[in-house]
C-alpha cells in the first residue's frame, strides 16, 4: 500500500513539474529578404519549436533550416546549399529570457515583453533583443515576436551577382501557441 501511494505521489509531483514548461512543435516562422522591383524572397517554416519555462522566464525557439518553404524550388535550393548551408548548420536556435515575466499576469489581453538572448545561426551567435507579444488563448499561451536578422552578423555570403536582389536584413517573425500538455506528455512518455 505504501509503495502504491508513493508511486502515485511521485507521478503527481512529476506531472506538476512538467506543467511548468510549455511547448509547441508547430510554431510558424516567416522571413522575408525582398527588395523592391525584384523577385520576392520569402519563406515559411511551420515546424518551429518553442519552449517557454515560466519559472526561469526562459524562451527557447528552434527551427530546422531545411523546413523553410519558398514559392520557387530553385530559391529554396540556393538558400539551403549556398547561403545558409543547412547541411553544415542544420538548425537555428534562440535562447533567451523574457524580462519581467510572470505566468500569473498572462491573460487574454496581449502584453508586450522585452526578450534578450542569443541567436545561433550559420555557425555564429549574436545577442539580440526583441519584443514579444504574449497572451492566453483557449489552446494555451500565444507568443509572437518580430526581429530583423542581418546576414553580415552571421557571415552569410550573398554572391555579388544577386546581392542587389536580396536584402541584407531578413525580417523574421515567429508565432506559436505553447501548451503545457505537450511537455507533460513528453516528460511522462
């Protein structure tokens, strides 16, 4: 009897700890590096991962580079092989802190938070600061961020032949709804 009670208490405590993390693997990451009068340079990745750890205010976002989709297959090929070199650098990762974050204050009204952390991309890292809009939605907690990425910060070389057709700054945005059930399921699995 004691053993059963201990196991139930252990799994209950484990479940409560697991709920302290929120996760999604279906975040949408868009980027655009278009310049006027030339072909649109735009891609979307619908398989981004976001982890929010409210206790430590940690926000982690990860995308697999090859999961970005372009309108044109050739553009996607050049992006992966020549610019980002996804065979050498398969992921982009951001890990940072949401400033003044308290889960108790997250409700249906969108609030703006400052986020500061490191972005790892193309074998380089850079400390970046951005704004995040966070609110509670029926499915969990919605997180939305916008941030520019300068190709020179990450040693991404754009051939001179097309340099005038691609912006040196990629406007990037992230949108996802993190859920506590995802993390609980993964932890107890």
